[in-house]
């Protein structure tokens, strides 16, 4: 587990707690202004507004004129996702079926559908999951399993911590250039061993055969759970399992996660920063990997970043809520040496 006692220096520790300090300072300033203006605002409302702040300014709809409006020193190759139906990009997955395409979806409030885009941000397809109700979709993942490109949708959001279980949806990745309605969707129902939890970050590792779930909290502490990745060849999942808690991390407001399929590195984001937990070996135990101090880098101050994805070239992509939604590649100063994905599987179309 990672906590403050493991941080080697006060400078590194401050990298982790700096976002909390900014939240506290901003919350205090806002509350003082509201008091002076005699504005009666209930605590849960202004707290919700506060948590939608990506940095030090109130959340606003991003500019719509050009993707250049979103350019920041932390990101490159910024494009605007063109479908106006996408207003709360809450998950992001890189297509493993066709290079240069991406999948995303809305947060709660939308139908059970995915939106596909190309590298220029052009909308290319909308895929609906038939007979599926989207309760609170928070993340999506792409991976290769048994020679097939696969997608996972995590219906795992639970702001009120009232859900007795959550759903993970699996299916073969459709062509991101063609709209479709999918009927063959498998469901894995997951329960936590210690009660209901709010989760917005899910990652899939087909090498270690694990699904990683990371909880979200206002406080600098999140729990990490794992579930075994079910086999595709056995057909529909439609089972209920209990997740295993493997670690706790000193990170607040975790919103997204993904695993680099080349290195095994785990990427985790909150509203302010991206954290990389390096894997010294591709298949090293996740518990050991999480004991290492992560490297951190700032995120662009977009409206609300809730999605991250790693492509086959080890580029790190993020999206933000808003319409149009910006998508950009994080500028990573430390780049891992190229390697090969530890699999001999050929991806079938």
C-alpha cells in the first residue's frame, strides 16, 4: 500500500497532497464570497460545483471555435470530438481493431451507446447495446483476448454508495467505422467485500488476467480491487463475483485508469494529475507494482477530465466533459523503451 510514510521526501509528498490543498483553499474562498453576498447555498450543492473544477477556475463549457482553444503545455495533438450528443465523456478506449480510432461514452443520463471517432475527432459510428440499461457508465477499456479485440464497459458509478453490486459489460469490439446495435453482450456482476463503493476507474490486463477497479473519494485515499478476467471462449459470463481488495493508495478523486499493454504500467488520473505506477516486469504482481511511488504529471485544466487511455504506441490520451469534448495526448517526459506485447496472438477482424 502507498501512504505518506512511504514517500521519500516532503517534495514528493506535496505532489500528492497539492490538489487537496487547492480544493480546500478554493472552497474556502467560494464559501466566503457566498456568505458576503448572503447567498444561501446548501453544502452538497456547492461541494458538487467545487468538485467539477479542473484547477482554480469554475467549470465552464469549453470554447467551440477550434481545438486550438484547448492547447495547453501538458497536451499535444488536441482535437474536438464532433458529435454534440457527447456531452460528458466519462470513458475512453483506443480501438485495437482499427488503428487511429477511439471509443467513448457519456456519463449517466444517456442510452447504452458508444461513440467512435477517428484521430481527427470526426464522429465515425454510434453503437447501441440492446437490452442494456446504462445506470452510471464511468469507464471503458479495450484489450485483446483469445485473438479477438474486446471492449469492456464499466457501469460502476455510485455517488451515494448505495449499490449492492455493479456491472461490467463485455463484447467483441465492433467496427468503429460502422454504426450498429449489439445483441451479444456478456455481463459480470461484481460486489465489493467491504460494502458499496463509488468507482470511476477501471482497467483490464489480459496478460495478468485481471480487471482493476479503483474507488473515488474526496479524501486522499482510494481502494484498489481486482477481479479475474473471465474467458471469452466460455461464452456469456452472466455471473456474480466478489472483488478482492489488494491495496489502498493516497490519491483523492480518482476518475480514470488504464494499463499500458506493452509495459504493464498502470496509469491513474484524478481531476488534476496523471500518475504512472511503473511495472519493472510486464507480469509483475499488481500488489508489488502499487507499492512503488508513482511519477506524477499535471493534466490540462479542461472542464473535467474523467477518461484516460493508452494506445499501442504508448501514447497517453485523455478526454474531458463538455461539448465539444476535447481529446489530447499527454506530453510524457519519461518515455519507456519500446517493447513487444507478450503475446503471439493474431487479432482477428
